[in-house]
């Protein structure tokens, strides 16, 4: 919950002045959870209470806080599973997923290397991490995907509005903070380079 609220403050600069309801919807949390987490973050010195609501005490520490929360708490919680797909190329997988999900109107977005590639044409990586609202057995059968602990297709449960940023090249992509965090989660040094490029172009103040 702390991570989800921190990503909200990172992605929406005016989040500190929002109502608890709006914060809850955006972060994918309950209203009571939002109020509790805000107090925790104030106690930890991450947020400061102001007349208008809350603000981050020090935005320069934000990347470090986000990465720690993403790696240790958020990503393990969101992971729905890794899979193998009949398609061997990432582009083929993406088209198959887009076409299948369009039939059900399920919201989804690309993150990590493939999302970074759509934005910058610099690094694609060998994995396809995707945020998705729900992953039913019926959808898995339609996509013909098979669970595989080292499979290239990674499904993560989306939360709130943060996972849905905008379209790029006719594909929906997650917010750059989530793309950055997924790239930094990778063990590939080139992914870390791509993360710094994303940060420089999209996340600098």
C-alpha cells in the first residue's frame, strides 16, 4: 500500500491536494488505507502535512524509495505469473495479446523493456512484462500461454490508474515511473542504462 501511494505522488505532482477518494481510485487502494498510509509516510518523514494536504519532503529521494518498494513489496504482490507463448518474438506476442484483449475490453499496458523501446527505440530486452486487470483461465487458453518459471511473458496485476498512461505505436504503456522501476528490477545492465534514459527524458523535474 505504501508503494502504491508513493507511485501516485511520483506520477501526479498535485496528488497531495487530492481528496482521499481520488487518491484511493488512482492508487488502487481503499479510502481507509489511503488515510492510514499517509500518516505512516508522515511519521517516516517521507511526506509533510501542509495546509492543502500533503507533499513529498524530498523529491530527490523518490527514485530510491520507489525502487525499494517496487522490488521488495509491490512487484511480488502484483505478479500473476510467468508464461511461454506460441509466439517466439515479442512483437508477435504483443499483437496476439492486443487482439485477444480487445475482444474482452480488458485494460492492459506494457511496461519494462518493450515499453521503453516504444518510447525510445533504445532497448527492448528479452521479456514482455504486462499489467492487466484480470487474467482468467479462459483468456489464458485463448492466448495459448503455458506457465513457465523462466518464460518471457510476465503478467502483473494492474492497480488504480497508474498502470495506464498513454498509447505509443498503437499499444498502451504504463507510466514511465513503472517502466523505470521494472527496468531497474532486471539483472541486465543494459536495462539499467535504458532506465536512466527514461528517467532523464520523462522523469526529470
